[in-house]
């Protein structure tokens, strides 16, 4: 399955772009998992793609110039990315960014 097909198959979920070599990305993922659990969102709704195993992500229009290994996350509805944010870069703003994801997810 290609990356595009994987994303298009998501009806309603959150996509996390994992950079396994990045502490910020790993931290952001852990924070997102806790956030989702606290709000009762099933972790089956979280889809994780490794940026090193899926380099084509860098060429997707929604991500061009936006992937830097900081734990980028996106809300996907009906196979389309509707919001992209960064979770691990500015750790003092994690709550704000998770709230932004949640708002787009439940809208």
C-alpha cells in the first residue's frame, strides 16, 4: 500500500509523522497518545508513518516544506488532510497544538 493510499483510506483519524531519530518527535508522539487517551479517543484512530520509510511524504502538497522531524501531526477526514501541526518543536505549546488537533478532529 502506498503512502497516499494509506492516507486516503483513513475516514476519520489522526496521522502522526514519526522521525525515530528525533527526540522531539518521540516526545510529541508520547504526549499525543496521552492526550488522546485522556479524551477517550481510541488509539486505533492514530496512524503513525515513519518519515524515513515513507520519503514520499515530503512531496505531498500538504507536507511540502513542513516536515522537519519534530513530530508533525495531521487530522484526516474522508481521506483528506484537513489540518497539520507540529507537536514536538515547542514543548511549552503542546497543549495548544493537541487542542488544535482535537478541535479539528471532532468538528
